[in-house]
C-alpha cells in the first residue's frame, strides 16, 4: 500500500499537512507529541485507504466498510 496521493491530490495533502503542522505549533506540542500525532495521522490515512480498496464483492467486507465509514468519517 502506498502513501503517495493520487495525481491531482498532492496539493490538497500538502495543504492538510501544513495546516496540521501549524496547529501543532500553535498548541505548543513537544517534539515527541508531534511525532506521535504525525504517525497517528499517517496510520489513519492508511486505514482509510485500505477500506477504500476493500470494495470487493462480499457481504462481510461491505458491512465492515459501511460501519467503519459511519464511525470514523465525517459527513
């Protein structure tokens, strides 16, 4: 699984990363806290990507994807 954004989305990803960095700086987070939040954010993106790719036929996969989207993705 790749962390590289699809073509055309690189700017949006960079903007979000820059906004996250500014927010962490404004909050006065330590270096360790920043490293943790960056890793958490990357893991969350990877989980989202994995569920997006898991749109293969099968009732169980579809149910898990639906529940995950309801719980973790904003409307």
